[in-house]
């Protein structure tokens, strides 16, 4: 009985932690999206040196490769990388 209770408590804690992590990840994505919108609105470009490669791929009309490389460099998800690359095209 005691071991079962410990397992149930651990499962509940894990579930709570997973839920909280997902909620925080959603909030972080939304915050990043809003910051990107503000920067774009004010014409402030992301000029990190490592993203020069992305600009080169864009200039050579290799948008899909640019998106893939952006994801590799930044750890961004597909939608976020696509938005970022498209923002650099404009």
C-alpha cells in the first residue's frame, strides 16, 4: 500500500510539472512572438553574426534551406523559423 501511494504521488507531481512546463513554454513563445512584432514594427533587425548565413541563403533564393539552418542555429520550431526567415526577406 505504501509503495502504491508513493507511485501515485510521483505520478501526480510529474503530471503537475509537465503541465506547468507546457504552460511556461507557451507563455515564452507568446512573449517571443510579441517581441519579434515590436522589433519588426520599429525596423530593428536581428543582426546576430551567425544569422549572416541565413541572409546568404535568402539572397540565393534558398528559403527552405534558410529555414532549416535557422532552426539549427537557434533551436526554433518550424513555424517560428519560417516567420523569422520571412521577416528577413521583407
